[in-house]
C-alpha cells in the first residue's frame, strides 16, 4: 500500500530514514507550520536571512525580473544549473531555517511531496553514471525581490522534478507555474514505500477512467511530454506567456456535458494539485477555478491508458484560468519503469500576474 499525503507528517524523519544524512542534513522533523500567509512566510524568510553569510545572501536574494522568475527547470542541476542557496551546502542552523520557510509556504502535502521527491533523487545518485546531478542535496531555495506585505516578491524552491514558484502580493494569487514529478513513480528506501504523486495519480486516473464512456474526452495524438513545460534548452520558461486553446477543438469534453459524479471527479483532480501550496494561497484559486462560470468553460481530456500505467498516458484540465496536466513517460531506468511529470499553470496568474513582456510591473 503506497502512502498518500494526509495530515501533519513528520517529513524530516522520512528523509533521515533513508540513511541519506547529507542529502537532508538538517531537515528537521518539522511539519508544515503555516498556510501560505504572507506574514508567516516573511517571518521565516527573515530568520533564514539572519543566519546567512553575506555571500550566501547574495545567492539567496535576487531581483524580481523576468529573467530570474522564469529561470526554473525540472531537469537535474548538472543539466540545468540553478540559482539560489543549495540546501546541501547549509549548516544545521541554516537548514532548519530554510525548512521553516518551506513549512510556512507549503501545505503538509506540499512539504511531504518535496521531501519524498528528494528521497527519490538521493536514491538516483547511486546510478548517476553520467553525472547529471541527481542528489537529494541538489535542491535550491531563493527569493526574488524584497519580502514585503504590499509589494510583489517571490519564493522559489527548485531541483530535479520539483519547482515551486510562489508569488506574494501579485496582481493575482500566484502559485504557478508549478512542476512536480517522480522518477520512478514508486520506490522504496529503508523498507519504506514511497509514491510522491499518489494523490494526483489516484485523482487523475479516476477521472480518466470515468471519461472512457465519453468519446469526446479522448484526445488525439500521442503525448510524449507536457505541452506547457519549460524548454530543456536553455532550461527556462522561455515560452512565457504561453498561448492556450481558445475554442473547443482538441480540448476534450466540456465539464458541463459530464454527469454530476464525473464533474465531482474533475473538482477532486483540481484540488489534488491545489493541495500543495499553503491554503491562503490555494483557496482563492480553487474558488476561481470551481466557480459555476469557470466550470462552464472548462474542458477535460485524456489519452493512453486511463490508469496511467503506460508511457503516453496523459490527462488534462483546461479552463478559463486553470491548466493542469500529467503525463506518464518511460524512465531512463528501463521500459519496465515509468516516471510522472505534472504541471500546473494559471493562464492569468503565472508569477502572480506580475511579469509580462518585459520586467516587473512598476519597476
């Protein structure tokens, strides 16, 4: 039985249980302590700043401009270098302070997923023959702009298979773009089974299986990756602002055409993604996505195996604002293994709606 995110889990202990002491050297057994409230995250950031050297602060703090905001990737650090503080370089006190930042910004589910993805990456380190940088220590945290109660600023937590981009005081609530993945989907460390994307797999596969009886929901073509992810070269969100479908062609089936029991599965799938950031950040977005007017213009579709058990399996939710997609791909570790890549975008509030064609509004 694979575990799903539920409740206040002592996730720091999970990493310690792998024996990967360096990978999470002072990731203390601290559960999520905040709900994404700006003041709580600011307080945690300021405590971390006080523990840093001048050189570390220069890495941690960067300007909130287009170049730095869009400079994230899901690839390993050896393929796409990261900015920010490398978690593996922090001492015990600094690690604890960094942990408190993540705990203030993310939900228990979001914090658990981050930890479990890092556990998986520590296991990959042992087979990193090409030196691409798989390592639970190769995760980074940084801020863009100056933490404030009124002006826009951003928190980034990034590494292989995870990119949390959380914007505070933006034009709109900003938790996107958000990437999360798992390679492989299931793994065991110290006899403990892990499945970082269990909640999302269950929600989206339940939805896809319910869509089988609706021919309009079947998307044409083969999906080998995410449609709106970052470019592998140069490893930035270079396509931003992205274009999205505007008519009903190849978007799947309208939410309004589904029976109530399937509509409920659509909302559950949306909420499985929205369970990752702190509630103060996520709740306004869920309310916007699930308003009657928004749902009336929302489409859902799938391709491949509905239980997401084969490469090319794909599910998407596409509304006036929401864009959520998940794809199953072959893992580099053999055709018998799969990996998941998942992406959440908001068509109006990626990066908090702050950056556009040039730089930060008002700068």
